[in-house]
C-alpha cells in the first residue's frame, strides 16, 4: 500500500501550511480516509487527532509519515512527483506515479530534415524523419516553419515550395496528434514570438483551416486557385465540420475583397466545397497564400 498522488498533494500542502501554524484540520473524505488507512497500516496511530468528522494534522504526525516514507524508500512529502519523468521520480525513491509523471512525448515533435550521413544497413533517403525534443531545436537556424497536417503527407513532403517563396532553411514538422500535438503547440508559440513565417499544409476544409488559425499560421500552402476550384467537391467538406465554419466566416469578413485568400474561402464557405491534402497535386505547383 502506498500513498496516492492526491494523498501526497494534501500532505505536502499541509506541510507547507504548518510552517506558520501548529496544526490544521481536514474534513473526513475519501483521500483523508486513505491517509488514515495508510498510517494505521504502518503503525502510525492518529489517536485523538482523528474524530468521526475530521483529521487534525500537526508537525509530529507529518514527521512520522515522512520518516516512514523514507524508511520505505519512497519520496518524502516535500518532493513533488508531478511533471517528473520516470527517471527523475526514480532518483527520489522507489515509487513511480504514472498518473502524474511527465508524458514521455511531452516535449517531442516529429521533424523532417535533410538527410546527412548514410547509415549502414538503411536505404538512403533525401530526408530524415526525426523524433526530437523541441527545446533542442535552434529556431534561429531556420527561416520558415512548415506545419504539415496529415501524417502520410508529412512523410512524403519535399519542401520545395519554401524555396519558391524565398525561404531556404525550412523547419518541417508534423502538426501532431495525441502523441505530438502538445509539444508542437509549444514550439509554435515560441516560433510566433520570433516573428517568422509559419506555413500550414493541410486539408482545405473547415477543420484544416480552423487548425491553421488556431496554430497562428501566417500562410496556407494550397494548389493554384484555378486547380482547386476545378477539383474541390462537397464530398471533401464533411457536414460534421460545419460548426467550425463560424470562425472562418469571421476571418473572411476581416479580409479585403482583393485578398488572395478571399477567393479560396468563397469556394469553401460559399460553395461548400473542399479538397483534401492528398488531392492537391504536385508539390512543386503549390502556392503560398497569406492568411491575413
């Protein structure tokens, strides 16, 4: 039996408060009853501190809990396990709390970068896909961020489009899902503060453009307007995405009539037609369309 993360949080907060007061009371609850059961299982008797409705916590009781934790090889109360990796938790004791530990992919992004050295036993490709800690990426080394929505498109993407637009050092990243989405959002926030162009390559539908707006993209990567107008279809604009169109209509209302994006949005919002990224045609024919 060990203390749950909730029980440790309650006891750690009590430890901090008891630095300036002799004791404090906690109403009986599930987590308080857990602490009482843990204490009794380790021969720590609450005694008169425990009543039908309350548990009184004092420094002596918390010291005894801490001493027992140390004897068991568990982290002391002042050591928070929340947000730590399993390795960092291990350095504090022999107890692992997966529910509060840092997710192994907390800071990981999926990047596509030019291949460098060939690796024995592996076929050489023009680009390498690398799982990286976004904090290890020097944003100054790149002149444009290219965010790719779909994973299959990301693996196949060649960022020739950035050279056409005058950018030669692209940072190509997968938009992310439940595995990589959180870290990408943090990198995108840091990129926005740098003030460089952020291109979004994804489905031309309500969800794709909604995601582009939400990630603070400055440009969309799209087929030429004539091509898109001829290929877009109602079947590639799912009805369940209709609620997402409200934010796009607000964005469209703020654009000048001659803005390059306005004609694209007229197809999506006016004609209710979309086009998935896989139907965009050759990458070298794609264009960069400003969002604002």
